């Protein structure tokens, strides 16, 4: 690089494993860079992607120059992402990639006023409630290059108008919204919601202190009082005819993704959230899998708990529960 990078909320170091640490195949890692993104495509935009570590044996088969002591090979665990849409869907201010991204953005929030309200909104049946016309227009509004915008919209239109499926002896065509399992659905929904919320938020006299969204789940920190929040929700609910949002609010704590967000003495704290139906349904130790797979499950879950829980004593309590769960699954005590 021509000069040292300036560390910001968006630019920060990526930790690397120690020299004697074996990274198990299947582990997820973050890869950042620019340049070649396909056989005939390049970009000068710095991008980051989640990748899955591939075994040394497979790497050696694919690349004779592979050196397992100094290299890692990774491939995308999310091969179904829509490559055309992803850069535009993920560049919006409200976009959340995952829990780690959510926690990182919460760190930017300082002292909170006494009247702070935590709120979540959920879009009901988002995928099936995106009108084709509005979704395609959102795609065109989002992509700055007209040629690319029209191309992507045309491709999306083809997918949307060819969602055939069978039930029994009948063949059906979905005429509204996008199918749940199609590759383009998550980013298409992201673009649609980003377009709506940007138009809505820009029209509001009062806006949230923090507004984040993970596809159809919205997190808000609100500092203008309960009545104004309910008016905000009411107007948002009426902003688009097919989009309905449920609202949950609290002055103490709220659940979002796998995290419980709490207000403690005017500051944001976080802890683990487990749904009531969560039964620790991890892979049983007797399953015919290599040791590194079961070890990776334990390690990754402990790492997740440590990342989410801002209070050490609270983290330790959750880790004790996790330890008992793995012991019941017959994991070796030393491993759990």
C-alpha cells in the first residue's frame, strides 16, 4: 500500500492464528482485499467476505504450490449469494452482516439519556410481500450505473417470473414476492428494505439514535420518548402497502438475533440470548466425524459466548451451562 491504513469502525486488523495452531477445516474466517473477483472480473473496492477453511489435503490437490505451514486455503460457505447484488445490498448504513457486526456497531454508542428505549421491529413475511414492480425499482435505485442496474433488474425479473414449483400433481407459479430458497432472495430483500427505509427515514423529523437491520429484523435505539416511537412505528407501518412491522420495546432489555441488549447505568451491555426452544442440539460426540470437527464445535461456541457477553461473570455462567450441555453429549471433559 502507498500509505498506512487508518483504523476506523470499518477498517481494522484481522487476527491471524498462531504459527503452531491448527485451523480446522470447516472453520470460518474473514478475508479482505481487492483485485480479482472472478475469471474475468476485478475491482478496486476493498471488500470483506466470510470464507470456510479447506483441508490441507484438498488444497495440495488443487494447488501444487500450496504450503500448509504458511498458507490457508478457503472457499465461500455461502455459495448461494447473489454476486451481482451483494456489493450494493451490503453498503447501506443499516446493513448487518451478522452478530459480530452488530456488536461492533453497538460499541460506537456512548452514554445514553435517561429516556432511552430499546426496540425491535420484525417485517412480517418479507420475502412473499415484495411486489415485483417495487423490488425491481429498488434495485435500479440502488445501483448507480444505469447499464448495470438495468441488467441486474432484468435478471431479477427473470427469476421472479419463473418461480415454478410442484405440489402433488399440480405445477404452480408464484406471482408475488420472491421464493424463499432462491439465491437472490436475501440480497434482493435487503435492497428492497434499504430503499424503503432510506426514503422513510429521510422524511422523519425524529429519527433513531441507532437504526440497524438484519434482512427483516430491525434494531432501534430511540431517545425521543414512547409516544414518538409508537408514532414512528405507526407511520412506518403505513409507508408501504404490503409491509407490516411488529414492534417490541423496553427501557431495560431487548432480544435481537442471538443477543440480549441491556441498558445498565446509561451504557449498553450485551449477553447471550437463547430461544426457549433451544435444546443445545449440537453434534453428538459419538457421531462418525473426525476429532477436529467436534473440537471446532466446542471452540466456536465458546468463542461466540465470549464475544457476545460483555460481563465476565455472566459469560462464565453461560459457559458453565454450555460445558454441561457438551458433557451430556458425551464430549470428553478435557475437550468440553
